[in-house]
């Protein structure tokens, strides 16, 4: 622990003192601190060897350090970009550009594709409020009161009439509401917006779109989860050759839990694996929260980010492009 704390302080000092004045220095900063092979990722690897008692404190320090580095990177990147724009020579005598009629946003197109595929598989579409009660967002999903996801640095809280609400951090609350109002068998997907207190970067945003799925019945297995999700991915990416794997993981609301990875089939990242979804069999405690007997009913759930899969499908490398409103980008998908 002493070595890890020492490393944290040393890297924090280095981040604060690192001078950035141009794109070369900006890239050097990224490679040194926030890239896949950077110093911060290496500290996260070292965290695995810390004791169970030390991990929460060390993990918080590491996350704060990561946000510090990403914040500095984004701040200086913006300054450099603004400086470059100011240097551009704009000819005000040129005629204006002709703009075509509007079209569906690429996110909406992708969401509609999700819905179409899952409806063909046999799932119904449900939705719910974006401003949620803590019970539906956390408690009913077996999330402990001390869980990090409830912290202010991860969740947006809203006070209304002296009661605390949250901007939902996932679309799982829709599953809870649907299950409390209906009886099994239930086979649904819940598309919509979710919100998390993230530093805006090329891969993170404070708002994102998600599709979660739930299947509850008397005879549903992990094999059904693997079959449904693999079928979805192969339809979405339009290839039967897509490689998919399930890795053991942990989520409060599923047991067993898994991370779902897919392998790149072409391009510079061919053969590399990328995590694209979390999933698992619904935890017995959550089944009880549905008012059902976990000895009788079983099921699985999964959650997928729409932006992430759209980026993979269309070769988009910066999440912010979806929301910048740049017609040069959006018209490619008209």
C-alpha cells in the first residue's frame, strides 16, 4: 500500500507540473498518463494486489487522479483547438453553403436498429421516467447504500419538494417498474437516456443512450442469454463470423455476472477484444424485489451503450462527434 500511495502522489505531482503548449506535448501527456499503457492504468493493475480493506480508499484516489489527468488533457486540447481556429483565414466574400433537408440523427438510427432486431427476437419495448426515485435506481437493484455508484461524483442528485431524486444512471429502473406491474413471462428491452457525472472526453459523456434487456420466466438459463445477445450482435454488425466471449464479472443486481466482449474482425485492431456490455442472471434478491419467488422464477439481464456500438459499427473514434452538431459529420449518415 505504501508503494502505491507513493506512486499516486508522484504521478499527481507530475500531472500538475507537466507543461502543455502544442499538440506534440499534448500527445506526450496522453501517452504518459491516460493511454492504455500509461502510468494511471498501471496503478489500476497494482490495485488488484491491495487488500480488501485498502481498495475503497485507494480506488477513490486513483479515480480522482484519472479525472485530474483527463480534465487537464481536455482543457489544454480545447485551448489548442481554439488557438488553431483563430489562426484560420476566413474569406467572408464567399457565398453561403447550401444545406439539405434534415434526417434522423445517427443515434436515433442506431436505437431504431436495436429495437427492430430485439422485436424480431421476441422482446417488447418499454420506457420510464429519466428523473428517478432512489428505490428504483439503486435499492430494488440490490445496490448497497455504501456502493460507490451512489456517490455524488458518479450520480446526479436532484432535490424536489424536500425529496432527493436521481437522474437515472441506467435504464434498469424501467425493468423494476415493468416487473412490479406485470407477471411473468416477461421479455422486454428498455431503451433511453442515462446520466452519469463523467468528465467529457472522446470516450465519456455526462449523458448517453442505453438499451437494457430483461427476460424472466420459469426456465431461463445463462445459455439463453448467450444465444440472444450473440444473435443480436451478429445481426447488428451483419456478420455470422463475429466472435463473442463472456468473462466473469460482478454487478450487484446479477449473479453470476459477466462482461461481454467482441473481437474486431478487420482494420488496424483486428483480433483485439473490446468490452461492450454487462450482463448476467438476475440476482435472487432482485427477483424477490419483483414480488416473485426466486426458487420458481429465474432470468437474465443485459445493458448496452448505443453510442459505443455505433462507434464500432461506423468507425467513429470520438464520442463527442455525436453531440457537436457538426453537419459535416451528421450528413454522412443522412
